[in-house]
C-alpha cells in the first residue's frame, strides 16, 4: 500500500516533463504528422527510382497453361511441339477428325531492350530528380514543423508570462484596495476611491481569468504542433527573454535563401525534370530495338510425353505516324519547360521577399524591446511614487489607477516585443533556409 501511495504521489511529477524550446523542435521532427508523411513520401520516391532502373534490365517471365481440344490444327501443332508426331498421324481420317488431346505448356520468356531511344535513361533520371525533390519537400516539412513548434512554444510562454503579469496586477489592485480602505477609515478619503479601485480590481481579475484560458489553449496548440496528444502536460523551461543575435547582413541572407531554401531548389529541379521529359518526348520519334527469347515445353501429361523448343529474335519498332500525338507531346514538354523556368524565377523572388519581411520584423522587434524595456522601468517607478503619494494623501485615485494601468500595459508591450523578436528570429532562419533543430535561435 505504501508503494502504491508513493507511486501516485510521484505520477504528477513524472507527467510534468521539462521541455525546452530545442527539445520541442526535436520532438516535432519525430512526432509531427506532416514530417511523418514527408518521410514516407521520401521512401516512396526511393522505391520509384528502383522501379525506373528496372526498365533497363531484362524481363524474365514464367507461365504454365493447360489446354484440351479436338481441333485438328491444335492437335496437329501440339503433337509436333510435344515431339509425339508419327506416320500414323498423316492418315486422312485421324488428321481431319482427331481424338481430343491434352497439352501442358510451360514457357520461360526473356525480353531485353537493346535500344529504346533513351526512354529508360530518361525515366531513371526523372525518378532521381523526383527523389531529390521529395527530399527537399521533406526538409521543407521539417523546417515548417520546427517553425510551427517554435511559434507555438513562444506563444505558450507568452501566455504564461501574461498570466503572471495579470496576477501581479490583481495583487497590486488588492493592495491598493487595502490602502484605500485604510485611508477612508482614517477619514482622509471617501467611498468613491474605494469603489473606483474595486471596479479596477474586477477588471484586472477578468484579465487574469482570460489569460488563464489563453494559457490552456496555447498549451494545447503547442501539443498539436508537436504532434502529440493535446492534454500532454509540460513544464516549459525556455524563458521569454530577448535573444542576443549577431549583426546579420541582408544580402548574405538573401543569397542563402536563394541557394538553400527547399522551394528554390525544388523549382530548379522541376525545370531540370521538364528538360528531361522534353528529351524523352523527342525520343519517341526514334526507332527502338529489342531482344526476345522463349523456351517452351509441351507435354501430353504433366511430367512426360512431351518435348521442348526455343525461339530467339531481335525486333525493331519505329513509330512512323501516331496521329500527330508525338508532335503535340513535344510541344507540351516545351511549354512545361518554360513554365518550370518561370516558376524557378518566381520562387527565387518570393523567398528573397520573405527574407526581407522577416529581417524587417526582427529589427523592428529589437527596437521595440529597447523602448518597452525603458517604459517598464519608468512605469514601475511611477507606480511606486504614485502609491506612496496616494498613501500620504498627495495624489488622487485617478492618478493611482492610471499608473496601475500604465504599468500593466507597459509590461504587456514588453512581453509582446520579446515574443515577436523570438518568432521573427525563427522566421528569418526559416526564410534563409537555415532553420534546424540545432539553430542558435532555439536557445
């Protein structure tokens, strides 16, 4: 019984696993369903490469069949292939009206393309390009999962800090109420001051309730971004503090984005794929040469009374006219190539714009932090002075409530600025194509 009680007491402690921002990113890479799907897609693309390579290798088939008939042609040819044809089979009667005959036929066929106008090579190259594109798609899914987890984690920490600020505001309002009641008891103020502070206390209490609800939702959203059950509890250990980032050059970030973003790489690979498919379409105008071989065994009974034969041939096939379909296919491939090249240019411009937007957001957030930090200190000092002046009867309740509200708002703006800086730093790493579970912005 004692062991059971100890286990029950320890369960909540075990459930509240500490989770840092970097841990959240790594967990998202394992559990996020988009990443899981992208990993499966990457493995499927590897299998498609092997399928395409199979087109360059010989095809070996085995077949087994049974037939019984009294058709004269069937009986005549089957006796020949079974090596059972004799002089008596030339008699006109049995030749015209033969008895029914069994034929067990076993065949092994081999087909090997000798020249296919580059279709197999084009198929392999296309599959390899698709494999690389799928790998970039997986990397994009991983980066998106990390950025989503980082944003959700930062939102949850912001919600927790906002709740703390609201609780502090409630405690401060409660202290103001006690102070006002004491001053009223001393005959230095009226009920108006007490009622005004009670209204203010009710307002900040409502804010505390709302912030608590926001925190519950933010924690559930974090678990959703991680790909784990929504009710999974965590103890978030990465504090909402400003990041100390080095000076970043916008030109270098844009170059990194153009070279490293999965979207730009995919667009260039799509252009290469279009060129490969265009070459394959032109290859349809060329002849194709193949080798075909057959080994056949025919038997009257399954294991005996039979014979074997073989056939080997080389065949050429040349598409001389296909209703202009080949010409249309070549034109389609040319337009697809032009579209892919235009898409590559568009993707390059889009990622550069995203880098600039994230860069501007990061700089603005850093400047806001400095302004808000100074405002928090000034609001705190102003509140302290006003509370002392009110206690001494040198300030009215309006001044007190105004400074209380200003202190809460300045703290809220500071937290929002820090939140925006951390999110913007992650998004800038994402925009530059450098975001990973080991990125410094996750410290």
